């Protein structure tokens, strides 16, 4: 039993209650706990609160289909007798893990990867691996357009002889900024000695690059991509944490992806904020009107949702774009969702790895077609109609369609001004993201258009559509671009010698 491996004072009453089940711990996990309850008691207590600690995977497989949290059809023998403990997760697939090392007599992986979780959750692994989130590192670092934007945003600017000189961002800076959400590439450089304190002294461990990393598209030492723990934090891996919007809020916030900010101001967010303590966030399946009474991010994007009579409203998915027919987040326009989560494969008519051209011609070969859009749209409408009338739902999406159309038009207007500035030599196109007018252009689509679309899609955050990075800024920004072009052009004509200093 779990309780027999802890001193009495370390267990709460709830933990003692949970530990009275039949889920024994393997000898290896028992050995892990004996040390780690002393040196990392927080991890042990967190794991002890998890379903892993009290459930044998073999028993989990016997649950009714809608109640299952495990998607495997057959288990390795070593997972049939015991609960899922330290060793069961940190010892999997050692032949694939370059971060595997000898630790207290056991061969242990430092990083538990999605491929390890796949042992019990293969469907979730497969869905996540093909998603945009799973490919988030690749999409931002291996797309030269996006990578240039990232480097320009985070790079060092120095003033030398009165001129601004640009230097690419260090990986450490990227790790703390864009890659904090997108994930890093974790590799093993070798082994190193680490002093852990007077009790254990110096230990030898794998020397990991770009670690720690919790980003959703992390590339792991075993070659897999993604991080399940980005949403299901170790070591409780609690579904209720993943279902609450605070988890999504770590990355999805303004100014570029203002989903959390919009949600807080929406009617849905107000109900959630007032009533979340009354809801059941751990129930599987998740019953609308019973377990929750207002959607969170997970409701719309991935949870298994059923009606009170047990009818499935939306199937569970760990591809968080699988229910989405349109991509609100515009680079540079809103467009149909890409077919593949690996967006580096896209090539538009300009030959660039972007889903649309500068004048908003979609790269249709790489985007979902009308039939797939309608299929996904129907799923989302069914989620909405579990609380709202058909007329209400239809009216909402008519407004969203109009918002997408008009914000795309405003982005196109800004893009035409940007092209004018490049063609007149007012700005240099070598790096399209580093000069004054270019930065205004970026704000047009990355901040303001996105803010308006998210406010429209998430039912009721009108200030984000109007004044908080909304239409006010969208219109004002366009005028600023026009004025700046006119002023720079006039200056260039009156003082042509100033233009000779412009960087090439």
C-alpha cells in the first residue's frame, strides 16, 4: 500500500483514504520514494495526490468507454501489477533516451517525454504530435520568416557611431521569451557533476541543454516532440488543472494571443470566476450543466463533453486545433486552419512558408477545404448549442465571420502601405520587421486584428474589440503608417543626403 512507505506525519487524511486501494507500488518506485520523500517531498506529495499513485493501468482499462482516461489496448507486463510511480515513468524506453543514466542502481531518464506517456495514452500522443502545439518549436524556429520576427523582437540593439546595430537574440533570451511557451530543443552534451547540498553532496547527471523547459512543442532527448506537462503539470498530472483556464493563460494572453484577457472580461469568464468552486473539474466525461455551467478553454477546444443524458456533444481530442475551422491568429491574415500541425511545410504563391500571400491569397493546398471547415464548424456549434439557442449561436458566428473579413481588410490596407514604403525606399525590406513603419505594420496584424477577432469569437469582451488593442488602435495605427510614410518621403526629398545614410 502507498501509506506503508511514508512516515505517518507525511500523509493527510485524504491521502490515507486514497491509499487504501489495491494499487501496490513496485519495489523500484518504493526505493525512489524512500529517498525523495526526504530530498524532494513536494514532488512526492504531489504525485501521491494523483490518480497514478492509486490506480493500476490494468484497472483503468476496465472502465466504461466514456469514463476511460487511458487509451491503450494492451499493457506491458510490468505495468499490470503496480500503480504508476516514479520508476514506471522515468525508466521507459531507455534505448531512445540520450538522457538515461545510472541513478542509485537504476537506469533513469531525466525527461519523461510524450513518447513515454504513449505507453498508456497512445491516442493522446498521436493527436498531440500532429498538432500545432506539438510542433510549436519547429514552427517558430525552422520557419525563416517567423524566426526573423522572433530574433528581431528579442535581439540586442546597440548604438555605435550614432547608428543602431542589431545582434541576434541569444538562445537563453529566446528560452525566457518566445521559447518559454513554444519549447526548446533539449539535448545531452555529456555528463556533469552537480553539488546538491551537504546531505547528498556531488552527483553525476546528464548535462542537458536548454533545460528546464515546459514549452508545448519542446523537442526531447528521445527524439519526440511536445510536453504533456505543459498542461498536466508534474507530478499530479491533474485533469482539473488542465481544464481550468489559468493553465492556458500562461501563454495565451495579450497583446498577441489575448484569449485569457478576453475570457476574463467575457460573460463566460464572469460566470466561471463566480462559480468555479461549485464545479467538478475532474469528472470524465464532463457533463454540461452538471459538472460545469460555463465553458472554459478545454470545453471548446478538447474535452470530452456530454449532455446530462450521456449523449456525446464533442469527442475528446489532444489536437487543440481539431475543432477549429478558421485560424484567428493571423500571420498575417486570418485563414482556414492548416492541414498539418507542422506549418513549416507550407508554401504560398510568393514561395514563402506562410499560409497567405501579402495580398491575402491563401495557400489552399496546405489549408483545410470547405467540407472540413463545415465539419469542424458543426462540432463547435454543437458545443455552443448545449447552452444556447440555434438563433443565438448562428447570430454569434455571423458576427465573427464579419469581424474576420473586416480585420483582414484592415490588415491588407496596412500591408499596401508597407509595400509602398519598401518600393519607395523609405524602409529597407532586407529585414521586414525591424524599422519604424514595419513595427507599426506588425502591430496591425499581430496585436490589433488578433485582439478584435478573439474578442468577437469568445462572446462578449467588447472593450478588447473597441479600445483595448481593438478598432481604435487598428484605425489609429493605419493613419500613423500613412503619416510616417508621408513625413519620411518629404524628408527624403528635402534632405536627400539623409537618405544616403540609410542602411542597405
